[in-house]
């Protein structure tokens, strides 16, 4: 159930303020509950010492950005964690996850963390927690058998599987309402929790990612098996595929932000795009058939009603035709033009796509 929140004015934030903010989303289990948040904080004493030893004193007072807040419902010791790196004597950059207790943060740091979490809560209407638990199983792992399980309250899908693979997942246990991702390393578990929550939060929206060559790209993932969404993504210069495993996804990638935003907006306004496509097809005196993008918009809308195949979407087609009929320009079109457009739509519904030059009717 979504709640309405107002950011109360307060000069000195306390750790209890953050606990109260997330309390509605804490699952009824004992353990470490991870919430993703990126806010500036000072480094831990351990991190400062490592930088000092590696002669990186200039970085000691530099702010870092947190990965997330961990509410420990068993011990009551709540922490904020961040990605730490320092250069070793052999030139290797050592990376690990470090943290500080919430009780050790300054009021300014606490306010920054609180504000970022509140911002996400206001935008999404909820916060997604993942449960991190430590376990031991001699059937898991080649040497060490202690592991960390990250429980995500979502079914498994291909994108989450790829993120888990990027962080060296050991095992995936897929259930109906949740998925357990098993890691042998605490750092890998935290990084996965951070990245997976981000990806899930950005479903149906664009997010920045990097491909194997370290070039930036923008990703838009839609929880759907609607193949016509792939055509729309390609129209905007992206590449798109349907997932093959787990929960159905349309996974699209764009080299530029513009194309990603246009595709995202099309997905969010699919009904309107399909109506416009039908109106343009009906009222354009030069049109002999729908264009490729008009077919994509119409097909995507027809399949958005839950049909498994186009031929099952006759009710959705009638809805689309009725909505197009309310448009002033459509109402001014001749009966012959409307009949021709409707005939093509019926053929399209039955898997027959009209070739551009196949219509001899004069318009």
C-alpha cells in the first residue's frame, strides 16, 4: 500500500529518523535489510588508514558516495556502506565495501542520506528492500562454504541474472514471489544488491549502463513479451530483444539518450501513439498501407491487452478503432478511406500485412 509523505523540517537528523522512514518497508524477518541510497559521506577510519598507508593522503578527506543503508533487525546495529578503493604497492587498485555506523554520522551526513531516501520514496511511492543473510552449506562453494544470500522480492528474470553473473553469483534459487541469489563474498553480495535494486527501480525508464568496451549506453527494460515493442525501439535507433529465460522482458539498448527517452515515452503513451497511427493511416491521401512504425504502434497496443497472439486481440482492435473515431480529423475522412483502413487493420489482426503497392484503390 502506497503512502503519502511530507519532508518535515528538521535541523538535526538522527539515525532514528532514517529507521522510521524505512520502517514501513522492513520485512518481518531477523537479519540485514539493505536499502539502496547514494549520498555523500565521509570515509570510515579503516578507509582513511588504508589511504594513508598507500600514500593517498589527499583522498582521505574527500567525500565518497554510499551504496546503501543496512538496517539490522537482529542486532540493531545499523550501517551505511560504500565502495572503497586504494592503490597497493604493486600498483593494483584494491576494491572493497566498507561502512560506518549510522550512529557515527554527523547531522549533515544524516540529512543527506535521509533526503536521498525520501526523494526516492516520494518519486516511487515505496522503497524496495532486499534481505541479506549469512549461511553455511558444505554443498555450496569449492573451499569456503560460508555464503551470503540476497533475497529479492521479485521473480527471476534474465536481466537480474546477468547482473548477478557480473558479481560472481554462486547459485540462484527461483521461487514464485522472490529469488535468492547466493554469493561467496560479502562485497559481491552488496554490489549485486545495489545494482539490482537500481535496475528494478528503473524498469520502464531509461538508465545509464556500459557495454563490454566501456562505452556508455542507455538501457530501457520493459516487463513484457510484446514483440512489437522491439520494433518501436529499433525505430528510435536502438537494439532490442525478448528475454529467453525467466519473467518476460523487452530489453533495449541505445547509444544516445534521445532515442532511449523517445522509446520510454512511446511505451508510457502507447494507447495515444496507436490512435494517432490509425488516424494518420486513415486520413493521409497518399497512404496505401500502414508504415512500419504505424504497424509497430498498432501491434504493440493490440498485444498490450493481454493477448498471446494478434488474432486474440479483436476486442482491443475495436477499442482502438472507437478511440480513433473520436478524433476530429478522422471524422472528416471519407467512408471509403475509413473502410480501407479498417480492412487493413482486420487483415493485420489475422497476420496479413498489406504491401505498400498492393492497393489499387484511388485515394
